[in-house]
C-alpha cells in the first residue's frame, strides 16, 4: 500500500504546541506484543487516540475489552494491523474502492468497514458480518503491530497476520484518552481489570478516525473525522453517503447519540447566550465557560471578572481544537465546576468532525 502524497496529521499553532511523541525501548514493545499474544490487554497510542488493545482473533481477549470498558457486546470494535499486513486476511471482499482508499489514506486516521472473512471471530464486529479495519500512522503503534504480528505468527502459524482490536482506552461513553496518563487514570482501581499501558506520548489528531462503510456496494460515511468527505470523494470519484442519509447503516464505533462525555455536565451555548446564562447562576457556584476569544471579550465586565467563572479560550482552528478537546474536557473535570458552558461550534464542513464529538458529549446531559 502506498502512502498518501499529503500528510493527514493536523498542523498546530506553533512548534512548542506540537504533540509529544515518545518512542519506548524495543524491549517494552516486545513485552507489550507478548502480553497481547497471551490474551492480556494493552493500551497503545495511535495518531487519533489511545486504543485498548486485545488480540482480535482471541474472543476471550475481545470479551475482556468489552468488560473493561463496560461496552455493549453488540457495539463493534476496530481491528488495527501494520502497514505490511494483508487486509484480505480480515475481509474476503476487499473491493477496488477499498483499495483506492487504502492507497490514499493508509497509514492514517481512516477506518474501512468491509465484509468479514469467515475465519475472523464475530466478536470484533458485534455479531455483524462486517469488520472495521485500520492501519495507524503512529510510529509506536506501527512498531507494536509489527512485533505482535511476528509473535502471533510464530505461535499460531497464521503467516504473521496479527491484528489488534482497539477501541478507545476509556470507559464506554466517556472521554477518549490522548495520553498514557489518561488511560492510567481511567482504569486505576477498577476491580478485576488489568491494563498494561505502552506510553507513546500524545496523540496528534486527537479525535477518532473517520469511518467509511464499503460493505454494502456503495461508500457511506459513518463517523466524521480528520479525513473529510471531500477527500474521500476525490479518492473514489464519488461522494459518500453522509450520516443521516443512510438509515440502514451498520453499527459502528462512536456513533451512538450520547458519547465522548465528561463527568461534569456540559451544555452547548450560542455566542450571544453566555451573558444571560451566567447572569443568573447562583453566587459561589463555579462554572466553566469555554468559548472563542471574541465571545469572551463581549462578556460584561462584572461577569468576566468573577472568580466563580473559569474561562477557557477555544483554539481558533478545527485541528487545534481536535488535538486538545479530550485533554481539555479531562482538565475541566478536575476544575471543581458544577457545569461547563461550551460555545457551539461553527456549522461548517471544516468543523464537522470535532463538532460531532462535542455534540455527542453534550447529548449525554440533554434535559428531558
């Protein structure tokens, strides 16, 4: 598979803001691969978020992922494999359209839904006849997947086609992790759960992969991400069906109405609504206001100066917000605030992916 001619990782505002990538020692990668081969869970970095990894061909390991996350058994997970891996091992219907997207965007933040090969356990697809496949671009995940394929091939004789099932390494419905410490915090003290963490630094993209379904004879976007519908259309020569246009779409990761939610109640607010919303909040109640700089500049002086208001300036670009969104929500969960008022993002294609994550986070707290 060829690599794309243009990079998919987002630019950041300055070199000092660039996500920090850490390459662990080779021995740590080998140990993580052996833990996976033994059926244990290993959290590993990708360019999008950290994944909670288990051997994709081991139903018991996949069941452990579901149990650790508290994830419904019918909610599919995504299989990750190395750039040298054969997608035809996982799917018996790798279509020309799939090959075009693989050539254009792999390795990278794109997941393809294809028909599942008969020998692949249906545990990874939530009982469906399809499977989600991805080749990540993060150097640590690639090193781990290569080593796991080597270890797995030596033990099973499957030709080194090791795949790791890897949904986001967090409890189901909660904020995804973009750093190793987020994973440790998420599973610390959880009874009966052991998660080994392979620290590879920080995720650059910061939100989950774009998901495109090709299992039904036409392309359909199931989850927006860093790879846009327009880029997909350019590679395929046709625009994929968009979410909301496809009532028969298969179940896919991260597509439930309420998802990616912090523990602190989060509500979306139009730019002109903040002053009124804050004017009536009880004295002594700390509220987080997350808004673009121009919106914060319009707050009345008494509200802006209040020590009860925790203000956070939003990055001005979609890529900047995507990189920081989940870490920001985790920081706000620790800020001792009663709720978060988050400025509604622009309703434009450029903001669609990060807006999708924010909308699902807020949906968890919608008032009946």
